[in-house]
C-alpha cells in the first residue's frame, strides 16, 4: 500500500481520504466546513464523486489531503467503489439523529475493506451533534462501536464547526505517523542489511526480513477519542 506520492518537493505528501456513509448524513457539509469554512443548510445529495485538496502542516512537512466526497445513495455505489482504491484514510460518517445511518456502519466498513487496504486509517464520525433534542444514537454507543472495530471516534457538527477540523486532522496525522514509522524502520533495516564483515562480504541479518514483514503487516495505532 502506497502511503504517499511525492510532489515537486520531497517534503510534500499527498494522502487520499474518502468520506463515506449513508446519504444526507452531512458528508459534503463536513468537507465544505473543513476546506472553505462554509455550510449549506439546503445542500443537495452528492451525485457520483467530488473531491477537494486541502493543505496541512504536520511537523514542518506540507501535507496535501485529497478528500473525496462519495455519494451515499445505493444507485451510485457501483460508480464510487472504484474511488476507494489508493485511499489511506477514511471518515465514516453517520447522523446521530437517524439511527438507521448508524446501523449501516458495518456495511460501509465491509465495503471500505473490500475495495481498499485493510489498514486504512478510519475515524467514526457522529455528525450533527447540534441536534441534541433529536438524538437517536448516544455518544457511548458511538464510542463502543469504534472501540470494537479499532477506529478513532469523534462527534462533530458541520453547522457549529464542532470538531470538524479535529476529525480530519486526526486521520491525516495518523497516516503521517504511520508513514514516518515505516520510513524509519526501513532505514534501520537498510543499515542492518548493509553491515559488512571484515572479509568484505555483506551480511544480511536474519531478523531483517521478519522485522520488515512485521512492519508491513503491523496495525496502525487506533484509539477512541471523543469530544462532545
């Protein structure tokens, strides 16, 4: 799985992130709030796929997050499935005021894992937390599901801007952290594998391959984190 692609400068990284979830859970408004600080109360359902690129600075590195907003309607599912390929991050969104959107999370996770790498950094997002009186899914339920599935968790409000930036940053920072660890491990293994004996022959350390495989198969650190 390729975690990044280099742009003109070596410090630039491009991460593809997908927004998924049922129709009308607020995916497009989350992206609009994050990318342009805008909110559209009467926004229409997304048709097909749209994306925007947002720049972020992490540890002095310029990160470009290419965020894909996918349609939630069933009739567009076959079209959007191809756009999962290459994704390294995902925001899995449900509407706290509509339980059926929460009940669909398992189906969306299956689709994500079917069409992308199992190690995609994923955050479960309970959107529309401003609709307190209409809440049908408790924060505790969201946390419990996220912990059971090994996902990050956060409740957001595109209307009030609550935790919107934090949700995207959580995913991007974790992708970058995983990439940094992989680069560091790769460099360490490279240094070990190039160790030479006094007779000039290169020694390949026995632990090298095992450690490399463990690094490639290692699960990213995922922890529930909620702020309401």
